[in-house]
C-alpha cells in the first residue's frame, strides 16, 4: 500500500478536533483505499465507496468497501456518517450539484471535499473546472459556499506533492461544518 500523500494528510488534518463520539467515515470515491486503510488504523469505522472495486479490498474488513452511486442514496452503505470525504470526484460529474445535495444529506458533522484548481490535474474525463472566479470554462469555487448554505464552509488551496509548487498545481480543500 502506498504511503499517504500531501492531499491525504491535509484531508486528515481537516477532521474535527473536538470529540467525535461516533467515529464513522464515509469516503465517496475511495479509489484503491490508501487513506481508508490508514483511517481504519486510527480507529475510525470506514465505509469506502466507489463505482468499481480494486484488488486492494477484502470483503468484511475495516474499511469495508461498497460499490455506490452518489446519485442513488439507497446504494450508500450508511444513511449518515460523522465525516464524509469526497476527494477528486466532483470534477468528473456533470451533475455535481445534485451530488452535493446528497453529500450534505449523508454527513453528520463535517464534509471534506477536494477538487482540482483549474487544469491542475487535468484528465480527459473531467467535465468541471473551478477557479478563484468564474471565467470561460472555469466555475467560481465560491459556488460551494452557496451550495452548502446554511452551513459554515471553508475553501482553501492545497498542494498534493512537493513538485506541484514548480508546476503551479493546486487542489481546493472545501470543508463544510454541519453538526
């Protein structure tokens, strides 16, 4: 299993610092589960979800893996989790606003999202791009604060690896406090 990268560490740093009684995490778009296995080792009950299963997942383990469609809440393994993580997913979804509605319905305390800044980590299957303000192909990243009202939303730029500074690459880290 690969070690955590800077994005993973920043996501973990965004966890609530106060006592979370029910230490459950729902990770929407977990990929191979690098952060999920780490969080399970930290004592969290992790529900890892994605649209396909990678070879790293073992049935019945913590973290538990589930094939899920964020647009169908009945496919999600839990109806609520203390912390919901959705990293590097929304840029792939033409219906990302509906996905946001569903993410907010699933979170108990804090929602943590990452999306790329502009074309930082461009991929042929990205259909959404965000920037500090709306222009051309770029949506205004501050729309997340509007989408998440009335909850408190924080948006910041983060790096994912040391060489990103050379290439001027960023991700946005969005945290939404609901509970």
